[in-house]
């Protein structure tokens, strides 16, 4: 696995301890999954490919310590809403009991099981034939459609809502800030939080965002995209959602090519985006700054989780290289 994939895998979140076999069997029975389950690559021991009524599905099992029912239901409600607005998404499927989430008890632990349609279409990457300006425009159009829908979305119940950006633990408890970050990175993190708190939150520029729409989280199908993996969705700025896609797309090119590629990518992406949602110029101008913030966020996230779970030497070296760039205020791209 190359370093970028190592970092993307680490970025997916908390590592899940091995799910007990009896829990996997119960989850499979609840959702009528047939045949042997296949553990998905790059998952943390809790995401499986299976078949339901002869159709491929994704079975996910979450320990309650990681996500409660309300958090899961709010994600599913958002995904179903987007599907109702014409966006191609991997919709959740019902269990045999007619539930989107099934609870399973094993000893002292509670698990939540849920199931999604498996995405159709094909994956994309920088070496594939679909990696071009047309894809970037389509990618932007999909995000624009999502943000336009976000301006109309209202949770069904106050308790069933996604978190706001500032509810991330490291914004609220600096005592947990990774010591390996050092004082300089810690100060930059505090400054970034102050900047974000100073920003307005108008409905046309702030709302529910995917928060991780890189090219591993969609497939290409019939000239459009199928979006999935909404587990990180939160209330944040639409400009930041765009910046996340740009940041991770730029990761696919060499340091020397970053700026040229970034300009081409953002131009095509915004062409598609603005055909579906109107984002005022002052928010578009903030995209480069949000890209810099995404790098800082990723660095702090990596440091925090690497300190908790550990990484191999090559991945740690990549994280330290990122840290050095941040400390030097070296621009990620020069727009």
C-alpha cells in the first residue's frame, strides 16, 4: 500500500476491534444476507460485502462506543433525502424486521448493524481513463446538487441530526491535542478554530456537507456519479467541502505539478458545481484557505490517531513531512 493510501486509510477513522463471529452472523441474518461475507479492503474489520435477494450489498457493524443510533439514523436520513432529490447514492436497505438499524448485544457490548446497496459503476483514479476535466466537472455538479439539497433539508427530530464542525473533540478539549504536534502546530490549530468561528453561516453557503468526498468515495455510472460513505457528514461550509475534494485530488500529483493541476481541477470542478448551486464569489475566494485548513486538519487527525493506534515507519515519515510543511507555512498550492 502506498503512503497516500496509508494516510487515506488512517483518515477513515477509529479502528474497530475484531467483531465477534456471533455478532456478524446475527447481523447477516437480520438483513437476509446470503453466502459468505467478504471483509472489504481498507475497512476497519467492520464492513463486509454480501448478497441480499441476489443483489450485492454492504453490511456495516458499528460498536456503540463509536456511534450511537441517533448518529447513524441521522446519516441514513440525510442519504435517503439526497436520493429523493435525484442524487445517485448508495441507499440503506431495510432488515427483515423493517428496520434500518438493528441492535445486537454481545456480552457487555452493544453493536449496531446496517446495510447499504453496493455502489454500481466503476472506481476512478489518476491513472485511469476517466481521470480528466469531464470527471472533475461531473464531480463538481454532484457536489453542487448535494449542497442545493442541503439548503432544503431539515432533520425529522432535533435529536437526530449530524454534528456541527465545532463538535469535533479536538476543538473542545485541547488537553487531548497530540503532544507530537508540538507547540507550533497547536497554535496554528487554535488560530484556525478562531478563524472558523469568525465566519458567517448563511444558508446558501453553510449546511450539511459530505466532508470526505475524495475520489475513493464515488463511482462513475452513466455519465454521472454514485456517492457513498457519508459517515463523516457534518454541518460545515460548502467551500470547505469543495476544498476537501480539491485537496485530495491534488495529493495524486507530484509536488512540482500541484499548482498547475489544482488550478485546472478547481476550474473544471466549479464549472460543474455552479451549474447546480450558486455560491457567492466571496466563498469561492476562500477555497484556497480552506485547502490549507484541510491539510492542518488532516495532520492533527493523523497525529492523534497515530499516537493512539500506531503506524508503520514510512507512514510516520510521511506525517512528519506534512508537519514540517505546516510549520514552515509552506503553501499546499500557490493559487
